[in-house]
C-alpha cells in the first residue's frame, strides 16, 4: 500500500499563524515562570531562533511569525518586553494601581497575624452599622478592618479584645 503525504505532513513547511501564536505564548509563559518576567523578547525577530530550529529559515517564516505576534496584540512593559498574560487595559489598570500604592503606601499587614471577630446582625442594618463603626471614635484604632458578611459584620485585627469588650458593654 502506498503512503500518501498531504501538503505540510511529513515536510517541514511553515507553521500556521495559530501554531505560531501558541508557541509564542508558550515561550513567553515559560520565560516568565523561569525568570519571573520576560527579559528577552521585545520584537517578533526575537522568536526566530526558536522557529528556525523547527522550520527552514525563510522570509515566509519570518512574516508568519510577525503576523502571529501582531495578531496577538500583546502589550509591552515599561522596558519594551512583551507581556503575554495581560491585555493593554490590564496593563493600564496595573500602572494606575501601582501609582496610587506608591504614592500612598504605608505598610503591609500579614493576614496570618490578624484575628477575626464576627457579630451577627440583621441584613437591614449591616451597611449602616459598618458606616457608623468606621466613623466612631470609640472604635478608632482598635481594628484593622470591618466588613459586611453574609449574616453580620466581621472585624479583623491583631488584638480584638477591646472591640469585643466595647460590643459586649453596648449590648448588656
């Protein structure tokens, strides 16, 4: 029986744009996982060593890789390197968040160091109660955060004894 080889099968023809995109994404994700960020790939030609190791070097291959990179529409970081796992909008959001944090940063609190105190209250008053507590000079400085939960409100802090005492005194 004769073996029939269809075009592209058994030969080293150029990859499709989709195959190029998948490989480029894989290369960049591997780079990020390995090094923490992309520090090698700024333009389509930076991927050519990889593709030329699998396919014959040609202008058509170069153009296919360029098309793939262009169609992926990847944003670049501040140093001009491709960022494969974010959109341009996400990059802009991240820049804005970073700018605000840098201007207003005062420290990090590890969650492991926080304790929680939950009190059950009616749904109809949760929001108002959180608002009042947040503005209260009685509670000021005695907790890290106060948030609404499914059936009440929860305080987070390193030592919530004073919060618990205040609440117990208010309800007794």
